[in-house]
């Protein structure tokens, strides 16, 4: 069954598995998963089936990230989104990817202002257990977040 992401059990941190039919979709679902598992508190939004749904995503930030390989690029991309989230009190629920290859991404994050998180605030995106693979025609990656 194809889905965008799921939370996996982890003893001390938060772990998600993300899926995508394309590499762009994998990065998009990783961003959505990272923010939805910690349940941002956004006054203009509501939760529907455990997903934060907002009438609009007015906050925008252009990002450009370079890394040594695709795995590091995913971690660095999510780390940049987490940094911007902390800096601007925002959660990003969508992304427009302008360019993506194994070492570079140019994208625009779309989000909303938040007042905090219901579950926990993420400290960092880790490289622990991360490996992007393709299985049955679907890309997937397990990502562990330090809390």
C-alpha cells in the first residue's frame, strides 16, 4: 500500500518512514512527515485525520542546499527547514521543488505561523539509520529526529 509517511517506533527519539514515487515526492513527504509528527499549534489551522490542514500557507522561504550525496542532501534540506521553523516560529506543510539532483536542491517552503508543538520540539535531523532506497518502484527513507 502506498502512503506518504508513517511514524515508526523508536526508544528515545522520533522516527518516520517516508515514501515517494519520485525523489521530489520523497523530499516533499519527508517535510510533511517531519512537521506532522510533532503536531504544530497553528491558530488558523485544524487537524483532520492527524494531519494539520490550513486554509492557506502564506509563509514562504526559498532554500538552496548542497550536500555530498542524496542521503546527506535529505538531512540537510530538512535541517534547513527545521532551522527556519525555529527562527520564524513557522511550520512548513508544502514545498515547491524547483531543482533536485543527488547533491543539490532549490525549493520554496510554504508554511504557517505557529505558537509551539503539541508533542515535542525537534532538536535535529540525524544521519542515524538513514538510507534512501527504492523498493518495488517506490522510494523510501527512514529518518530519525533527535528530541
